[in-house]
C-alpha cells in the first residue's frame, strides 16, 4: 500500500463539490484526514494541513471501473456508475478504511460535504492490467499478529483497588463529587429535574436531626430518598433509626407499613453503611413482614433491591424468612411476577454469603457467586446498591483487597450456558475486580453524560469501546451496558450533527451490543434499536435495517418468533439474516424458561401447524449444508464468507442443538428424525474441529466452533440416553451409535482421515464412562453393542493403530467380559491379517497391492503389541486361548510369514508378551511362538539381554510341546539357523545368551532319545559348530560348561553349513504415488466371450417338450395353472358370450365374426 495522493480540497461554490482524478486506475485502501496545523510528512516539513471546520460529514463517490485481463475478447465499456460511501470526521487525525474489493478500480473520487477545506492523504495500490501468464507460486509466511496487553491503568482486574480508574476519570470533571455519591445518585437515589438546578447540587442531604412530632414512616421514607453525608455522626444515625423503629407497630400487619419499611431499607441500602446497620438493629423484620404483608409485588421488589446490600442480605438470610417466601415462590396461584421476585430474593440472600466465602475459600462455589453478580447486573437499583456495598463497605472491600493481584485470564462467567469447568479462586477474584472496575466506569459515564461533560464522557466511552474488544472484559461490559439507562443514553448520542467522537463510539458500542441476540430480547435495548435515526456517523443504512429487522421479531412477540422460524433460510446467508434467526430461537428458549414447556409447545403448534421439534430439524439441515460448503473438498473455490457470518452459522447451529438437548428428554425423537439429527450433529462436530484448525484461536469462528463442539457432545449424549419410543423398539443409543459408525466412513467431500478421527472422538464421548450406572452399562452391553458388531468392526478396521487400541480397550472395559466384544474384535483382526498373509502367496499380485498388504500386516502387529502391553493384556491372552479359531489362525499367519522369511515390526514385543502366558496355548501356537522367538533373536537391533531372554523362553516353551507334534527337520533347521547367526556375529556372547543356548541344547539331547533325528544338525558344519561351542565355553563358567559338554554329546553336526537367508522386515507404512493409487483403484473388466454351444446330443430330459395331459390335469396342478385342450377355450368363450353380460366377446383368432355396418 502506497501513497496515491496528498491534497487539500476546497469545495466549489455551487454544490460544495470537490474531485480528485488519478492518472491511472487505483484501488483505494485508506483515507487519512489531518487537522489544521499538522505536518503530515517528516521529510516534507513545509507541507501543512488545513481542515475546517473541526468536524463534518463527507460523502464520497468512486467511479467504478472493472478490472479485466489483457487477453479478454471484449474490452469493458467505460461506466459512469458511482459507488457512494460516507465518513464522519470528528476532529483530529483519523483513518478511514475503504474496501473496494478486488474486482474494481477507480480513477475518479468526488467529495461532497459542508466543509471549507480538508487535507487528506489517500493510500492504496496502482492497478495494472492482469497478465494472462500464470505466475510461479512463491509461499510466504503469514504475518504474525500479537495481541497487545491492556495498560495497567486500564486493567482493573489486575489492580488491588479496582475503583482507581473510575476515580481518575471522575477528576476530569471540575468539582466532581465522590465516586460513592455518584453511584447513589445515578443508580439508586435518583434526583429530580429540579434538584439538578439547585445551587448546592449534588450535596443535597436530609437533616436527620430535624424530626418533628408528626414524624412517621412516610416522612422517614422521604428523608432517606436523599443521600446522607458520609461524615455524618454515628449518634445522629442511631437516633434516627430509633425514631423510625418507634413508628413501626409490630401488631399492625398492614401492607402499607411493610411497603414503607421495605422502601426505607432500600433507600438506606445504598447510603453510608451505618444507616442500614442501625435501622436493622432497631427494627425487627420478623415482626414487620409475613406472608400476608409481602404478597404484594412492589414490597417484594423493594426487599429484593435492598437485599443487594450485604447487611440487609445477612439479616434476611434466616430460616423464618426463607420459610415465609418458599410457599409464595412455589404457589402457582400467585402472580407470576411475585413468584419470580420471591425466588430471586431467596437466592440473593444466600448469594451474599456465597460471595463472601469465595473471597477467602479456595474451594468456594465460584459459579454460584458469579450467578449473584449476573442477576444483580440486570437492573439498576440492585446494581447500584451492590456496587455501593463493594465500594463503601469496609468489611467487603477489605476482604477483596486481601487477595493477591495475579495476572490470570478472565473467565467467562456471565454467559447463558452452564460452565463445564469452574474457575479457580484467582480467576474469580480477577473477575470480581474487573466487574467492579467496569461498573464504576459506567457510573462515571452516566454522570458525565447527565451534566454533560464532553471531555470525561468521550474518555469513558473510548475505554468502554476498548474493553469491548478485550476477551474477558467484553462479556462484563456488554452485560452491564444493557441496563435501561445505559441503552437510553447510548441511543440519545446517535443523532449528532456535526459528528463527535463520543457519538461515533456510542454507535460502535450499540452495534457490538446488537451482535448478541439475547441482548435484543431486552425491551429497553429493543426500543433503542427501533429509535435509532437515519442521521448516524457509523451505523450504515444496511446495518440499521438489519438491526431493526431483528428488533421487530422481538416487538411482534411470540408470533413474530414463530414466523421467523418458519421462514426459509436465506441462501447464501448474511450476518443480519442469521442474527434475526438467532433472536427468534432465543425468544423460544426464553419462553421455555419462563413458562411451562408443554404450554409453549402447544402454542407453537397452534401458530405454526407443526411441532417445534420438527421445525428445529428443518432449520438444522440448511445450516449444516452452509457450514459443509465452507470445508468441502469437492468445491474448487470455497464460498467467500466473512468471519462474522461463519461464527453466526456455528452459533445458529449451537442454539438449535441446545434446544434439542433441552427437549429430547421429555419429547423423544422418532427413529427417522433421530437418524437425521444424529447425522447433522456428527457433521457439525467434525466442522468445529476444522474451523478451530483454520481460524485463529481468538477469532470469532474459532470461539463459536469451540462452544458448538461442547453442545454437540451434550446433545449426542442426550440422544444416546433416549428411551425406546415404543415397545419393542430399539433404544436411542443403538441408533445413534450405528449412525455415527456408518457416517464416519462416508466423509461426503471432507478430509476422510480428519472426518474419521472426529467420529471416533464423538463415539468416545458417547460411550458410558467407566463409573457409569449399572443399568446404563447393562443397556449398552446387552442391547446396543451386540446389535452393532458389524459396524463396529468396519469402523475399527479404518482407524489408525493408536485410536484402534484405545477403542478396543474402551469397549472391553465397558463390556467387562459379559458379551466378549473385545475378544470378538480381536478375532476379526486375526482373521483379517491371516487373509492378508495368504494374499502374499498370490504370484499375480501387483507390486502396489503387495506393499499395501505388507503395511496392513505391520499395522496389525503394532496394534497387537499395544494391546498386549497394556492392562488389557490378560483378556487378550484368554481370548486367544479360549477361541480355537483365533489360536489356529494366528499360528497359521505366523508360520506362513516365517516360511516366506518375513518379519513384521513389533513381532518381538508380541512374542515376549505371549511367552509370559505360553502355557494356555495349544501346540500349534506354541511352536509358532518358538520359531518366532528364534527369528527375532537374530534381528540386528536385538540387544543381548533380549536375545538371552527370548532364547530362554523358547527353550521353556519347547519343553511343553508334545514331542510327537514336532518335526525334527524344522526344529534342527531353526536352531541351526540361530546357531549360525550367533556364530557369525562379531559381538561377544553374553552369559545369559550362552546359558539359554545350553538349555536349548539340553532339550535337544533329551528329546533325541525319544524322537529320532532330533539332534542331527545337518545345516551346521562340524567345524563351525565346534568353534561356536568353544565360544560358549569361554563365556560360561563352572557347571554350565559341564552341562554344555553333556548336551553336545548327542548333537551331530553336518558336513557343510546351509546358507543363511535374511529375513525381510515389513515396512511400517506405505508411500504411494498418484499413479500407484490409480493402479490400485483400477478395476479389471474381464474380456467378453461367446457362451459355449449346447451339445448336439441332448440328454433324455431334453427330449421331453410337452407335458403329459394327465400330469397337468392332476389335482396338484389345478390350483396353480389352467391348460386348455382342443376346443375348451372356444367353448368357454362362446358360453360366456351367450350370457347376459356387458362385456364384449373376445376377438380370438379362431373365432370368425362378421362385422356389418348398419345402413
């Protein structure tokens, strides 16, 4: 990007227009406007900018010129089309980004506005005609973007005093009051319009000592509606509390008295802590409030607001108060608002104790404590009272300050989804500090906006806008900005001419708030969106229309949400259409939260004429298709989607899946819908991981994908727990497991390997955990796994070795030997490797196929070695021993490989593990193990300890094999090959190896007495055998030498040694070129041939051409066929023709009919 133009424009006298014409087509990227008196270029100090007035709007028009290649057949015609845009200049040096795209350029820019002069620098690229020759691709690393950390001054989460930033901002206002007084006046004790005009404002305090004789609760309520000074004498407060207590009549169970006392407590809750403390000591709430006096909603709300104060909450957190409220909260005959207020009041009185405990207890309930903050941040009165307690109450603020300041990431504790991992105490403390810091800055913003003070307001709005871009702070800021007065203040700042920086920041904040569909559900914010005018500095017409469309859904109520859900999804989707759909889904979720589920579903049926679950299923299908198009490999170019649209697609899917998760337990899905939903969930689960790989971890698509991934896991488990929908039907787990197993092998245009691994991961989440309930385990073992064995084996066969081992262990641990699924899968693996080994005997096998088969054999032994070396080794051994087929097949595979001088990797590990339990196997497998141990002992990579151990094990196993089973030729050939390999080795023999050889020779000499030729070493020359025996003697000591001499007396060497044949180690992997893959996938079509002729002399049965009439007329044939002889058919038709029927006679070939024409 280069500097295209620097100029100072002055508009024409008529129309206020100015224009810039470029010498060649350009693509404008950015426009920078400088204030008057600035020197834009260091190398040209003589250039000075001039921009007047300080703020204004500019309308820009670019002439659009299409970009074409020079070899295009037709040159595009010059167009006079102007592409408009506008910018709002609020003073200072400002940069404005221009997105012209890659398809167009411009040579003319027209500027229109109410300005006298404007100095601007235009940056972009000069566009040349694209060359038709393809350029060589040169890979370049992408630029690394490092997120900058917040300045310590703007990071209250890492400050011991989180109110410090707000106090500094408040100092920007001349003669500003204290932060405590600002909080009271802004959120709780709101002054009247007349109070703002008083000269002593905001220091308008009540005189608590001036109490006349007719003092009553009404006057006390009025006096406490104004803030008392912080330096008030404690005696004055105590006397005032006593006077208020005298006005309370414990015998008078009057609703009005209860309301006034609740109002006094609310007013005192936001004042100096001593006022509420003295009032609670003087007044006994138990004598004022009972079920007959608090059933009024207004009284409950006053107590709810007052309970945001720590002292009031502690006093009301008593058994008598809870016993009084619980019947009210659970009585369905009570007004709904009163029930909700009673539930919130009970939770709030308990929440304060939980919050204080979290400050000092590392094992506190931090999620519940965060729930208190979330509830308090939804209404101004409670929010102000709580904030005043956190700032002014010394006990609470000191408890928070005692915790050390640690730099930890801020947890997301204000979301609508349940947390799967609770935060640590350090994270929670940082969250509370950030919450207090943001709340105090909001109070300063509201105060500066009320005065107004533009300097302080602009500074606070800039900080709030910055926090909206910071993880952790974004959630807190957006939650608190939805307070009624905050959205109203932001709305009022959107209509400024000329533009101001604070107004631009306010519009940015509103747009960011509107990205959350749940925020639009708030009535105050919905009205603010609808009230935004057309004269805005940042909000475009399209953005305003999109926001209003979402707000209209909320304004139309339940019917509007139903209509939106029934509307066809826009293709391709836009951010606005997806947000509107999410608003409708959020409305339905809110209805389910606030009303009876059955009633909501019935109302939806009445409106939509279909069930809500069916509607959700219909919505999910196109959403999955859109997400699939982003990651499909079948498309040459994936569709261009902004990251905001991609994130919204995942969030729409997440909203739908969460509603399914909520409704499925009470409304099971029919089998067809269950299969469709499971397939879609499985696809989305795979796409979430693909998005996490493609996008930056902190980007919106990545965050949305991570949230959706967890929802997929929750829903798939819920579907797996679904009970059968009818008697005799299969459980949901059976359908879900089978669908995922089959879907894992059909990637539908995605990366097959990645898709398979994601399906494996999803199945791992679906299977019950090791500590599951007995009934759940029984369901899977008895009804799910036995009916999906074929699918399990097919899926298992496609997995890589590591995941295959994990899958078998998982199934075996779940089965616990009840069905033997692990044993069955192992047997199938053995059968498969046996077939693969037999395939190698095929002489016509292509080289590519041979390499694939060899790799397949290697993968089996890798899998088998991992299984045998784990805690599940015993059941594998038992499975091989108990299943005769498995033992025979494995022995056959091993023997065949040894005959072909092949040795797969991990063969030594497999044989070592099996040798530990050799006594459970039959003779065939034991002999195969012995030969294998000899072979792996000759491997160059085998260590001396391994060789000695393996030869010793082979000797032990040989002693257990029935001698008559052994073939002396094969035995002596195997031992002879081992001896020759050791004799030719230049390495010194280890003592353990020598002792193992002696044991082997002793077995030979002993067996030779009963089996002839067992000690004839025809494959080892006598001189070589003698030299090897001498080497053994040099290594052995004492008794072992004598044993060697005794054993060698029976051994008869040959005249010459047989040549050693090197064993080929099979490759662990296979690399194939594209040509090799084509050869493997090529189908051989047999050459067509003429079928053979029939013989000229047919057999006896071939001479029979007509069946005998007696056979056809037999009773056995009359019920099957009807045979007509001679004139039977004609006579039958004639008789039917004479009958009085409306059917015309048949025109049989043997019937003559004279056709006459009437005259």
